[in-house]
């Protein structure tokens, strides 16, 4: 099997989304989702053996090579991101197998499913596209799907939230597009791997400006501090079942793209201050997210702010611009994504033994209790920070990761004392998904490092 | 070979946890007691064997040298704790069978989580590096939280909140940095700062800034309090500090030593005075625990100054921790019996005590005399060791003598109050009708064993 097959990771979801419109029956559509996610996982697993070490496989769409055509590239980083998306989608599909059709009208369910498959296609594209304009296209497709999913949720303010999300998302995408244009003007290339090589010193200001615009656009999408207001509204007004997939993947993928742009094309031209600029925004984000998460009382809103704070942690790791920091960032993305999707899932199931145990496990992972993947992520975070920045930043991060315990405890107590949603019933599939996620939360801490161990040397080759 | 036996301990602990689901009460208790007994014997075997080293490298994928779970059996400091925890667990188990006899259903949490917390204790005692110590320390915190909130009312949830806050937050803010910085090739901070951070981070010892969790957690049932405050949690804190000094061997300066001494002494005085003014019996015992723990940590203050003293100081500290464990667990058992049989909660209620409670009061008297430090008891012997440790530094540490004697006087007072009400006032003021309690062999055996072990 050649790596070229992995283009099906984008193509198949597109095909399946039209198939789901044709089939329409609830059962068929649900099965399609599970089949699709299984195929994706299979493709990723097949390709995993190929990319060990620093191998990069370029897939040129339509045979256009290099700078002119759209290129997808398969390396250990993009593959791990693809793995995250496919894994989360698989678990989400199992979880939502009976739940989502009940939540929406059963006859209208195929529409939701169609959008979800489109979302998967765009997320997969985002994860391994190496063409910055193609990344823009995928960003727009995914954003459109997210607006739709927010708008159709059965919450009071869903439509308003979706509209605001639409506006802020469009602004972000436009800024990103301006940036792409400027980078293209300065270098004549859209390919992430080629931009650094075709850098022309006479256009340096345009280039820097373009990269800055791209980064700001991505900051808005990833809810980094000055632009993080929208996230709470979206999280609170979207159906929790859908959020268990969206929250776990969308902003994490944006951060992955940010890392790609910084490491692949911008690193050779950045000066010493660049790292500190990113770190400044990261710390502000952490402060903002943690503070409001403590102040907030609503379950989903606390989760939203905790997402913001954790995005700040990931940005701080990326800002370190070192292989170890990058490795820690990817590990942190994984562990946080696993915990966050679980926390959204347990909100929608009634309180029974399994859901209670899993809720405690996910909260423990979010807080960084030993024996969960969150603990190892936190250890990696602190260890790399003390290596990268020295004592001062380490102390700040330590304080904020300890303060985050307050809102974790609030989440625990809020669920413990409110009777909440007892009208919903748990099913075998939802329990299975929860157990899967809990299992992954523990096991990823032990084996995850081995799976993505090559990342360090891979990124080291760029620096 | 030894790893097989260690695996055996883990397996046995999980078996005991699973035994909770056996319906037949007698079968469950017999199986569990047998398993607990075997664990205690295994720990004893480890402590005698004392030579081989096992390293279980769970996390060696990334942090090759430092970040591994490393268990070693050749630390004599740790094996003391393993033997102490597992053998007292046996007695607590027997006692809990008697205590929870009427409502076995409510005690499910107890039988489920106590094995896990004892496993964490054994992990702490065999920890080969600070990372392992940290992991088991945190597991212990989180596995004892369900025990603290066992009664599931609002008061216990509030206590649980304080418990988690005061144990987890300092351990993250102070303990974790020490673990991370201990592994640095070029040390960022000095040994002094590290030691002070470490001792502040181990809030399980209930040194001064953070000790409300211990008194608040007294809402739990008596076997839980006994296990938590005599064996598992606080002793895990004290032994963590011992293990830190044994493993890292920090070289501390004179100033740091004085700071540590002052911290311990102020805790001793504070807790002693609070105990005098408390009326709830469990609260009195809790404050007494805080004061005695500070005495056990006290020898660590001089350990870094003089290397010759290191092993003496460690053995003095361990001796005091052990003697306090045995005395305090007996006090808790008796207090629990009084509460269970006569609904005695505060010292003034002891007037209601009947003749059948006299056996308990005598046991209480003996245990209290050990904690006060009378001669020919283990408590007195361990206090003597600590005092003799400070003879080398008479001029500098003269306050230590005064404070130790003062704390003994205070404990004479607060224990004396309970015993006075128990023996004299109860006989004088009793008017109601006498009811004989059902005699419990388990309680009798447990108390007798503990009384015998009190004698030096």
C-alpha cells in the first residue's frame, strides 16, 4: 500500500457525506459513520509504519508537482494529528450511535450526519495538507460545518451564538487569507516546505507581515487571549454530544497548523523576540481562561474556559521553539483532547456507576492526577518549561496548573449535587464509548510517548 | 524473584478490594483477614531480607534516567513503614468488623478503598526515587478522599473539600518542583530551599500552615480516622520526609535547620494548646496527633548539619512515629468503642460511661501514658531518644527541651481530663439504668494486642 492511498482520508468522508444524503435512513447513516471512521483508522495504521523517523511522503494532487499544485504530505506529525481526529471521530460515532438521532429529529438526522462527514473531511485535510491556501479552504469548510452544527443545536441562544461565531470566524479566515496572499507575494510559493527555501530578502517585510496576519487569524480560531470571547458562547450553546467531538479536535488542529507554520516556514527568519511574543499571549490566555473558569458556574462554560487556558499551555510549549517543547505540546494536545471529549460526553448521560467513574477519571486527567495521561502531560509541560525558559516561567505555569484544580473541583461538585439530565438514558454504545475513552486516557499516558517519539527528531530537522 | 512477591502484594490488595462484593459477611471477613495477614508477613519478609533492588520501569519511554517508577527494598527507613502500615491495617480490619457489624452495607467504601490506600503506603515505603514517592503520595490522597466523605452528608463533603485543597495544592506547588528540580543536571536552587519546599509540600505531616484538613476530616467514622490519622495518611507524610532525607541526603545550613526547628516547635505548642481547649474527644486526639507528628519530624532539623547524626536522627524519628502510631490507634479504637456503645462524643458525655466501659478506660490510660511519654512505654523510650539527640547542641537548641517537656505537660492535662471524667465522674454522677453491652472478642483481642505492644 502506498502512501498515496491516504488521500482517501479526505476523499472518503466527502463521498460518504453525499451517500448519507442518498441513503437517509437513520440506521444506514449511523453505520456509515462507524465504517468510515474504521476505514480512516485502518489507513492511518497502515501508514504509521511508513513514516517512522524523518520520512515525509508528498502526495501531489492531480500530478502537479511542488509549488503550483496542492500537496498533501504525510509525516509523523500530520499522521499523529490525523490519528487524533480519526480516533475521536470513531469514539464519537459509537457514542452518538443511538444518542444523536434521539436528540434531533430521526428523519432529519442524515443532515447532521452529512455535515459531520464534511467536518471530518476538512479536519483530515487540515491535518495533513501542506499547502497554505488549501489549509485556508479546509479551514473555511470546517468553519462552515461548525456554524451549521452550532445553529441546529437545541439550545436557547444557538442561532445567536452561531451568527457571532460566523462573524468572528470570517474575520479570522479573512486575516489568514490576507496573510497567505502576502506570503505568496513575497516568496512565490504556497507550499509549507518550500516557503523557507524560496524566501527573498527584498520582500522580507511583506513576508513577516503575511506570517503575522496568518498567525493572528489562527489565534482567533484557537481562541488565544484577546480573541477568546467567542469560544464560551459556542461551547455553551452547542449540543454537548456534538461538542464532545468538536471541542476535542477543532482548536487543537488549529494549534497544530500554527505549529506547522511556525516550525516549517517561519523559524529560520524569526528573531529572539518571537518566542517571547508568543509566550506573552500564551500566559495572558492562561490567566484569562483560568480566572474565568473559576468565576463561571455553568458546566459547559467552565469547560470552555478550561479549553482556553489549556490552549494557552499548548501555545506556551509551541512558543519554546524547541524539539522537546514541541513533543510536549503534541502530547498535551492528545491528553487534553481525550479528557475534554470525555467530559462533554458524561454531561449527556445519566448518573450511573460507569459514567460516575469515568467522570472522575476524566476530571483527574484534566487536573493531572498521577496514572492518567494528563499527569504525564503536565510533567512534560513543567519539565520542558524549566529546561526552556528557566525558573520564572516555570513558577507561573506551576501556579496556574495548581489553580486549575479549583475549577476541576467545581466541575466535580457541580455534577455531584445537581440532578441534571436524568431523563436521558444511557445505552450500550454510549457506555462502550465512555469506557474506550477512559481506557485511552490511562493507556495513552503509558504508550503515547512511544507512538509519537519520532516527533522530536522530526521537528529537530527543521530547526 | 522479589518482583514476584511485590506482584503478590498488589494482587492480594486487589483481591481484598474485590472481596467487598462477596455477599456472605463471614466468608468475606475471613478471606480478607487472611489476605491482609499475608501482606503484613510479606512486608515483614522484605524488611528482613533488605538487600535486593527491583526497578519497575513503567515510564522509561521518555524520561530515561529519572522519570521511572522505581521500587527498592533495601531502604530500612521504608521497610519500617511498610511493616507498620500493613500490620496496623490488620488490627484496623479486625476492629472495623466489630465497628461496622450492624451496617455492613454502609461500610462498602471502607473495604473498597482502604486496600488501595495501604497499597499506596507500601509504594511510598519502597519508593526508590522522588518521582515514585510523588506518584504514590498523590494516589494516597485521592484514594483516601472517598473515605473522608464516607458518610456522604454536607459536613463531610465540606471536610473533603478542605482535605483535597490542603493536601493537593501544596503538593503540586512545592513537592512537584522539588521532584522536577532534583533531576536537573545543574541544580537551579540550593539544597536548603529544596528541603524547605519539600517539607512545606508534604502537608500530610500537618505542620503549621496547613493542618485544618486533619481536624476537619474527623467527621469520618472511627476506623477511618484511626487508619488515616494513626497509620496511613499522616505517617505517609512523616515517612515521606524521612525517605527524602534518606534518599537525597541534602546538606542543609544552620539557618535552615533553625527554621525547621522553629516550624516544628511552633506546631507542637500550637496543637497542644488547641487540644487543651477542645471538647470533642476526636478533636483532642487530632490535635494531639498534630503535636506528636511535629515531634517526630523534629530530629530531621539536625540531620543535615552533622552527618554522623544522620542514622541516629532517622531512627529516633522513625521510633517516635511508630510508637505514636500504636498509641494513637489504640486511643482511636477506644474512642470509637465509647461512641458506638454509649454515644459519647464530647468529654462531658463520659459521665454517662458505665462500669462495662472501665476496661476501655484502662486501655485509654495506658495508651495515653505512652503518648505522654512515661517510662517503660515505647512512647517514653522514643522521646528519650529524641531528647538525647539534641544533647550535642545544648546551647543552640535549648528551646527544644522546654517545648518537649511543655508538650508532655499539656498532654498530661488533656488526656488527664478525659480519664478523670471517665473514672471518677462517671461513677459519681451515674443515675440511669445499667445496660450490659454485648462483649466483643474482636475488640478485646485488638485492644489487648495493642496494650502488649505498648510496653517497652
